């Protein structure tokens, strides 16, 4: 009989529960009996018990798992601090990694009341590896859902790195096989330059959440940078020479216009991030290229990166003061930055120069009307609520399905923030954060504040994965996790928003 207990890593006294697995030896494809017991700080009413089979390297569920009530009918409620015990017969998957983790979470949405994890299998699977040719494994020989203990993968970086939760990039091995790699807990402050050779000990090969294969490494001590004087460089021959490859030669020979055209292709397919990368590569060759700057500013606007867009707009107007599109985009960027008065002045100045262009005049009149509406909302708190509801309905194309409202494309309304002058927001004494303080008596039904969300995600835009935070005892819905990711991307792209 296997019993495991775990404390939650919180500053409050941790909730302790235990899990018993009977029998110890898990038989794949056959039911196993689990017993979960303990006592919680909260009453148990509709609390749900979750049991997951979890991979030891990723800490992500590899099957749907089991969930069910701890108590039923007259058994409920179970008062706080009262011992409880519940059993479940769980079908075991046909295949499990070795080792794997069984995680149990006691959840009363959205709170995680208690949790425990136990490792089943060969915990000593991961160990140090000698960098000898006989211990090297190629990408072609990696097996899915397996930690290749005692082996190392020799590779080199062939793509720029992206850093979010993990540092991710594309690598190739000496046989010229290519794969994605995700490095968690990477301690270096900077990305890994293209061409850097790496040795990854005990490489773990798996299917990612996007259903594509990937290599994952969680331990930074298992990743070594191979320097030029390392013996491996003499003992292992590479199929291609990265420094002299045709692809890199061609890239060096490309002109700024090549990058612009490729960026336009990405832009036309609504891949604005890649478009920005291509335009930026061209701008590095020609920092004052107006076409590239103008194209990139529009791509920034499409991603609501208004500060970056404004910087490019100013660059364009410095070189071509009569650049009409840049003038129009400046008005949009200023509105996005909530500088409504500056936006109105900018649009009016462009409008004066565009009297002989009927099409642009229509665009500018709409933009001017919109900027004045935002300015009025911001200063006076005057919102046309009926119009806003109509706008939401039109943008969202809302329809009823299975009792839920679904926004096919996501309705994101753009209206100004507002704070009444009779309210002050400041820090509360005693370290209790910020609070509202009135300067005078405020009549009933007075609009106090309007604040637009920094980020917005609809349920249909997120994956179906639930995130359990064992540190803070919380459970995140799929849309919450997606929102955190999007906000992180936004702050990375626009650090001045922090």
C-alpha cells in the first residue's frame, strides 16, 4: 500500500490530505482503487475530488482523469476540520510514462482547498550523463513520452528564441534533423544566439498541447553550452555547416525590399507578428526606409500596440511630413494611448490637407467624430448606452447555443475610461492596497467610474485545459489561463505599460 502526503507551499497553515493507492503495482488498462482522506479548513458541500495521471516532467494531465463528489445526500455537509475519506475505482490508461505522478486536488470552484501528489515508478530515472559519443542520441531516435535517461542530445540553435513561460526555439542535430525545444527554468537573462551548440542531458520527448512533438527540459543544470574547444566538435561531424549554409548566405544577401515583400505576405494573411519581424529585419538594414516603417506601424496598430505604432509614425512624419496614411494612423495611435485631445488636433490638421480627397475625407470625418466621442466620455462621463449595446451586438454577432452566449469573433468595444472628479483613488493605510475616497457627498445614481479591461478573452477563444495552482491553492478556468498568456505577450511587446 502506497501512502503519500504533501503540504501546500503557502504562507497560511497548509491543508493536509493523503492518498492511498491499492494495490501498489498499477496494472495498465485495469481499474485501480484510490482512497483520499484528510480534513479541510472549509466545509465540504459540493466540493469535487479530482484525480489525474500526470507526467513527471510536465506536470500536465495525460488523461481526462476522474472527478466525483466527496459526499452525497445526507452525508453532506462535512464540517471543517472533520476527518473524511472517500474511495474511487479509476480505470488506468493503456500507457503511462515511467515515472509518473498521481495528483489529487480537492476543489470547490474556484478555490483549491487541498491537494497531494505522489510519484509512482522509477524516481531515479533521471541522472547525470557523461558527454561521450556513445551516450549521444539523435532526434530521429527519440521516443515519444519518454525521458531518455543516461543519454544526451547534441544540437544547435537555428532560430531566434521566444521567452514566455519557457525559452523556446528550433534546433537541429548533427544529422540535420529539426525539432522544437522548450527550456523551462532557464537561468540566463538573455536568449540563446543562433548557431549556439547545446548538449541536453536526459532529453524528454513529448506531444505538446498543440498536438505537435517537442523536446522539453526543466532542469537548467542538464543543459550545457558546447564551446568551440570541446572535444565533441572533433568527434561529431555535422551534416551541414551553419555558418556557410545557403540559407544564411541568402539571408545576408537579401535586400530591405525582400523583407518588405515577405512582411506584406504575412500581413495579408493576418499574421501581424511575423509581418513585424520581417519589416524589422528590413529596417535594421535601412533604418530610415519610410515604406517599411509605414507598414510596420500599421501592423502594430492591428495588434493594438499603440506606443510602438506611434514611434514608427513619428519617424515617418519626420522624413515625410505630408505622409497622409501616417497622419491618419497617428490619430488612431493617440486614441489608443488615451491622448484624445492630441488625436483631435492631429486629425484636424490632416483633414485640412485632404480637402481635395473625398474618400479620405470620409475616413477622417468618422475618425474625428470617434475621437471627440472618446474625449467627451473621458471628461464628462457621457456614454450612449443604447448605442454601446448595439455596437456590441453588431461586432460580436451574438447567438444563443446550448444556453451560453458565444462571440464568434470576440466583441471588443473601444470606449474611454472615466473617473468622476469627486472620487480619489489612493493607498489605504495599513498596507491594504488602493481604495476609493469621496471628496464630498455624491447623489444617488451618479456614474463614478468606467474602466476598460486591459485584456479580454472569451471562452471559445481558449483551450479546454484547466490549470491547477498547487502553490496558491487556486484553479484557473481555460479563459483565465489564456488571458494571463495574452497579457504577458502584451507586456513583453510594450514594456512601457508596466
